[in-house]
């Protein structure tokens, strides 16, 4: 069984590249910080003219990432795991302040996706072995007999009640986008206009790289490397959800962590789904939802989630992409391409 290792926050390195503006005394620097958090390599790239200020910002980002981990981690001690434990024990729990904004967004996107975005499946995800333990076939069968949804959770005045013992929140489909958005807001509030926050290939981009667009890539879900690239300038979020990240083989079948809430099984048909929009939270959710049922319901889901630019790669290596996104991309895979409006 293959599982991504669980890595504590650590500083990998701080890299500086100096760039002098022609005709100006001011010197700009490309500053890169690499961190490991939530089992994901997080890369902060920014352009700054004050290195001490940039290093101070990056130090604070480390502190914030540590705090987010302590609030939202799905299986280590956190505000979320304590909330889940209380809900499991008594069927009711106070919603901590750190979870309230995320939980409100969860309900919003649950409705917008017609239930495909369903963070109530944490207990099932754990039973499949995507948290820390090995798969538990008996637990999987028991949970699938009464699959929980967010409709099983009622929240009033920051007090949650659930009568479904299988309900356990896992914010993996939204927390990364939410955290990236908070980091981006912090950088912009402190005067940083040009940056990339990249968490395992999911990115918030702003501005440009010394007057030129940022060059980004979309990962090939079948082999190392990228299948498409694009030049981006301005404020965007590029998120990809795929079956190649947290996965293992169960006999001859691939199990991955993106669960179809209608069946309780790993989603099928799509190998990856990528979206390009401004909001990193919406991008995170939309990539997950399109990965669950994007080939069959792409137009309907894109409309309800307000997504214009998306690309889906099927398991048989076919590409479905919107016209507006296709026009932005350089696709270098020799696979059939279907363009949709």
C-alpha cells in the first residue's frame, strides 16, 4: 500500500535571485521559501525589494501554516479531530471558531454541487486507510450501508447535532484552498503584489515575474511531467484534483482518496480535473467535484460552481477542455481533445 508520508512543517530552504530594474536604483529579488506541511511541499515565491521584510513575512507564514494544521488536520490532534470526537461520543458538539467559516463554506458548496462535494465522509476515508491506519473492510461496508452527508449535520448558533454515527468531517477538499487564500491575503495586505503560493501543484498566482507572465504547468496523471503549460499574469488560482496522489492498489483495483459520495467508492472515469478561476476555495472545491463526475456532468457542474476554465483527463487518456481554457494552454499530450463551450 502506497501512502504519502506525513511530514511536519519544516523549512527546506530560502532561495534568493537578484534582479536589477533597468534604469532604476531599486533592486528586486525573487525570494523562494520551501516548506513541508500536511504531507505536501509548499512553495512560496514572491518578488520583493526588501529582503528583511520578505523574510519576516515568510516566517509569519510558517507560523500561520502551523496554526492551520492545529486547527484543521483530519486525523492528528486538532480542533477538527476534537470536534469530530465530541460529535461521535454524544451526537452534538460546539463548533469551534476556527471551523465556523470553513463549515459555512462546506454547506454552500454542498448545495451548489448537488451533494457531490461532501466533507462528511471522513470516517469512510479513514476506513479506506487514507488517514493513518490500514484499510478496514468491515468498517467500510458498515459505513457504506448508511453513507453520511452534510444533510445529516444540523448547525444552529454554532452548535452542531448529528444522528448519523458515520458522519465525520474531513476538510481535505476545501482546507488547502482556504489556507492558500489566507496566505495570499496576508501577502497582499503587506504590500506583495507579485507571488505564487504553490501547495503540491495547487496555486494562487498574482502579478507577474519581473514584467513577464508566470509559467505554469498541469501535471500528467499517468507519468512524471506536465501535459500542458500556460503563461499567466494577474490574479488566478490553478487547482488540480487527481487519482494519482493518495492512492494504493487493492488487489487489481486502484483506490484513491477522492470518494464519490453516491457510492462510497473512489471516483471513476476521470484521472484528473484542473480548473482556473480567481478564488482558491472555489477552485479547490470545483477540481474535486469535477474529478468525481466531470465527464458526465461537466457543463452542469461548471455552471453551478461558476467555472469557465477547466480541463478533465479521462482514464482512457482523453482530454475534455473548455474553449476559453484551451486558448490559454499549450497542450503537449498526443491524446484526443474534445473542446466544450
